[in-house]
């Protein structure tokens, strides 16, 4: 919203880098876990997939959500509109079919995440007030003025990635947005920096567990299911994958920017 990015432009810049990132990640995963993949697995008793009216209704709502998110992105509307609307629809459906268990919901929600998110919001505001974002923006502007567009792109993507692991990718993306606002012609010839910042925030937080809220929620869910991922194990795998994937994807965005200019 800050830079008025359209869905078409976003897809133009991010589709190929995303495909490259996924392909490289799968290849590295295959090499790292090739011995585990050859190990036989014992099947456990599974339940049949539910096919009652409630399940069909939920599937239809999820299809609606995916379609609505694409439409709102194309129209440039806030994504909060379909998300909030879908949440109320699902609440109504679960209440109608008497599937809503508030007691189970109360214990399944990761409440500890909420104060963490609130603290991140205060931290972003504090960083902006210190003038750090303006300093970063001026540094990128000077790098671009010296003809270092590739250098500025690498600094943006890797800087955002490192920052995401230190302070979480959500506040780091806000810091990057504020910093890029100070860069000249950020919506034109230098628009690639925006997507390189997005890249750093999306691919970067794979070194420390606190780098991404979604990672934290997934690990909490896995722990509840009896699978605990050790922080050092997570970091080692992240160091194996992240630098190469981030470098290749950043270079791809740089080349796409040159082709579109």
C-alpha cells in the first residue's frame, strides 16, 4: 500500500524469483535428507476425510477466501476486507453446525504471541523515532547515486534478512518500508529494491526461530503434536539453504528490473 504496488507488477517481479527459490530449496532438501527419504515409514491408522455438510461449507468458504484475496489484490483494496469477512462467515457456520468449542479454542490459541506482537509494534515506532530508518534510506540513496544498483539490492535483501532474524521479519519489513521511502525514484527505476526487501523478509528469517511469526506458530503446533525442533538444528538447516536462495533470487529481481527499465 505504501508504494501503490499492483498485483501485475508484483507478479512480474516475484514469480520467477519465487520459482527459483522453491526449486533450489527442494534440491537442497533432497540432498540433505536423501538418506531419511529412503527410510521406510510405518503407516498409522488414519481417519476418513470428512464429507458432511459442515466440511463442504468450510471448503467453499476457503475457496471464496482465496478468490477474494486475488480480487482485492487486483483491485488494490485492503486484504483485511476478505479476511475479516471470511472470519465472520466461518464463525457463523461453526455456530450453526454447533462445531464451535470455546473451551478447546481457549487452550489451542498461542496467547503468548499476542504480547510479543504488541512489543514489536512499539519497537518499530521507537526505531523510526531514533532516525535509524532515515539514515538507512540515505545510505541506499548514496549507494544508488554511485551507480551501485546491484550493491543496493544486495544490501537491501540481505540487510532485511539479517534484521528479520534479529528483530522478527514483520517489524523489519516496516523498517525497510520506512527506509525505502527516503530513496529517490523508489516507485520507478529503483522499484526493484522494494521487492528485494520483501524477498529478504520472506526468505531471510530462517536462521533464528524468532525471525518469523508463522515459524513460531508452526513450531508451537508441532511441539503440541509431539515433534520438537531444536533451535540449533533449525539454524544449521537455515544456514545451509538461506544464503544461496536469497542470493539467486536477489540477482533474478535485479535482472528483471533491468529488463523492465
